[in-house]
């Protein structure tokens, strides 16, 4: 039987090798729409932002300071999170295997394979989003909490609290991590005894201190983040069946065939008291909250990613007991992950443009050159801004023009961070160039005053297939609707 040391060394070497491959992918593929949005945040660092706390923006800014501008700098924090998360998840899987009397070596390998093979996790370890930091914080806090309960070392709650603070700086849903750890303490005899001492409370205080910048910013802005997430998210109420199918079905698709051991493993964790009963405490609040909310707001499948992460140690045990079936299922997810990465690199799958999220990464370098040329040939280049109808397009245009002095602003679309960056108290004296794409609803030019006129466009192709059409408009003297 493979030893724990060899298994850990082999798993970490494989994880490092995959991380190096992801760095290459990160550098070669253009930014997605939301990634460009987070990059725009990193250019204007703040305590928090309209959609999420500031962790992702600060991480991107730090990475760009080290490796320079470009998609590699934007995505480097996610790749590093994918590398670092292997350590707490290996520790959790080893602790669970020891508790259940299973060999530790295979448990470590299965856990690390699941972390790298499932598309849900593998995509988080490449593309820029708050979720990578959240998952790293979740894994680390869970590992320290399990050790605090198993080994009766209450001082470890200080580290768990600090990691909760990191999670709260990454995404508002880290509140569920804090809630889960509190439930874990309350449902464990050891935890209840530790609550009579200072350490869990000091850990909670550390988490609160880390969260204070987010709370202060939201207080200064009328708690717009809470209002947006609780009642202002776009998409409307999908209804019960559509909402649950989108959430749970989408989650299963993102996990691929490895969803079977993860769901089975989570079920085992919920039935057992292993690892201090943390499986239920850290997974159930997330699953129940978003399942209850799915009929009322448009759900996103990746919201359940922390629950899937919690399931990994038990899923590793499930695969360890069924190695052949586990190998087939994990290999299936790894193949799906590889196809998704190849799709981002080369468009190997002939997907319809509307169903291919990698289309968002294409064409912006050329569009940026077009916009700069239109601006340079305008009557007043120094008084000509670039407008876009949605935050996605405004962010991508800003990234494409990052070496230019062009000013980019948004008109139309849902409320977002651009509303807090209003750069024109009045629009008098400015000409505009509007960029639109058929990936999103058209017609913004008709909403602008000043007589917008068509100024050409560009069709983006890949492998000879047209994927999206950009349209440009000159709008002299146009005033953005307030």
C-alpha cells in the first residue's frame, strides 16, 4: 500500500504540474466578461464593491504588480489558490481516513484527484473570480476547525477565525462559513466545552475585524450589496421547478461524473459524526439556503461549490472503497475538464455561440484597436469617451484600451459598480463612441441623444465560424441617460 508521505508528495507534485499548465492557459486566453469587471475593480482599489467584497480586486492588483498587466496577472491568484487548497484538503482527508481506520495514502490521492479533476473546481483554479479565495478560506477554516475539535486544541480557532475573515473579504456568502463553524461548535460536546473558553470567541472577533472594511464600505453606500443580492439580482423568479433544476442540475453538470462520489460522500458525512460533525454544519446551511432561494432569484450552480468542497474527504473515502468505479468517474470528470480548457484555447467543440461561454474571451484585442482608431479620427479625440450598454462590455472595452487614455463609461444595463464611478457630473462637451454586440440586447444607441450614426463593426470568427458581431456608433454630443 502506498505510504502517506509518498502519496502526499506525488499528489502535490501533480497539483504543481497542473498549476503550471494552468498558468500557460491563463496567459493565452483572453479575459471573460466578469474577469474584465474584476480587473476594472483592481484599477480602483476600495474596501468593497457593488457586487462583492474587495478581496478579488486586491489579489489581482497584487499579482499584476508582480507579473505585469495581462490575463496572467488577473488569473494568477486563482491558480495559486488551486495550488494552496491542496494542503488543507489533504489534511482533512488524512484525518478522516485515520478516524475511520482506512489507509491514509490512497485517501490523500483520491482527494487531490477530485480537487483537480472536477470542472467546478478546476475552472475556479484558472479563471478570476471571488470563488477561488472563498474556497481556499473554506478549506483552511474547516481543516483547522476539525483539528481543534478532534485534538481538543482550542487555540486553533484563532487560525480558523482568520481564514473566515479571508473568506468574508472574498465573498458575502462566507457568512455561511461562519454560521457553519458556529453550528459545529454547538453540536459537538468538545465544541460546547471549548465555547466556555476564550479561543472560539477570539477567533470570531478576528473574523469580524477582517470583515469590518466590507461593513464600513457598505454602510457608507446604503448597504447596496445586500439590497442587490437579496432583492435586486436580475433574471426574476424562475419558479420552483426551473429554479431547483438550474441550481442542482447545473451543479451536477459542473461536477461531471465525479458528482456520484461527491454526493454519496456528502451523504455519508451528514450521517456520521466524523471530523467533529463538520460535514453537516458546513454543507447544509449552504445547500438549504440556496435551494430555498432558487425559485425566487435566478440561481447560479457554482453557489453550491463550498458544499461540494466539504464533501471531498468523504468522497475520497468512497472512491477508496470502490477504486475501479472511482477511477472511471474521476477520469470522466477530468476528460470533461480537459475539453473545457481546450475549448477556451482553440474552440475544439462546435458549440452554438449562445451556449459557449468562451466566446466572451474572443475579439477584444481587435475591438480595442477599432475603438482607438475611431476615437483618433473623431473631431475631438481628447473629448471623446467610449460607452457600452452593460458592465460586461464596458469592462472589456476598458481592458482592451488599458494602455490608452480613453475614458470608458456604462449606459443602460442593471445597476453595478460603474454607477459608483460616475465620471461625468454633466455630459456637456463630450462626444461618444458606443460599442454593442449581439451577445447582449441591442438598441442602446437609440436611447442616447445626439443623433448616433453607424460607424462600422467587426465579426469575430473562430475556425471559420462567425461567433459574434460588434457594432460601433458615433454619438457626437450624446448625453447618457441618468
